[in-house]
C-alpha cells in the first residue's frame, strides 16, 4: 500500500526535492561503483521510501492528491529526509568527535523520526464516538 493514492512516493517526493533543500551533490558521498548521480538518487529514494513508511504507519491511511493536506504531508517527508541527509553527512565527516572547549551536538539517527507524529497531528482523522446513557430516554 502506498502513502499517496495512485502514486509512488518517489514520484511525489523526488531526489531533486531533497537535493534542492540540502544542497547535497554526489561529491558529498564517496560512491565507489557506477554513476555517482544515479547512486545518490538511489540512496535518496531509499530514504524517501523509509520516511514515507514512518508517515504512513503514523497517519494510518492513504493521502489523496486532491486532499487539503497533500502538499503539507509531502513537505513533512522532504524535511525529514533532509534530516537523514544531515545525519549521514555528519556521521561521514565526524566519525569521532572530541568535546573540549566547545559543545558538539551530534544528531542521532533515531531522533530523525521523533517529530513525525507531532507534525502529522493536524492530518489524523478523528473518530467520533456517540455514547448513549441509560439515564436518557432512547431516541432511535
């Protein structure tokens, strides 16, 4: 099942979207084999699909293209994947960090998805439950 009805998530959120936001290039990753541009796109597609899966599980439904929150949900995925990119770049550039005269904030990969539930709150469908009290006369 796809997050976006009738569309692959990588058609809605593209590698180009992530590259525009983060400014990453194939040179930022040291791909060994094949075309570096294709390798970067493959990596970004993998991350986009992973984050979309997190969103889909938390949202609990498919998003339609004509839905009011469609672009906002797309934006949540783009920004969250950008966090994944930041973590990946930080881990590659600073494998060992020493703290001395300054404080270093290291992003943890698990922290990347922490805000998804909060960001999706406005898009969660609220269910209504009608309660009948036996003290009230029944209205059929």
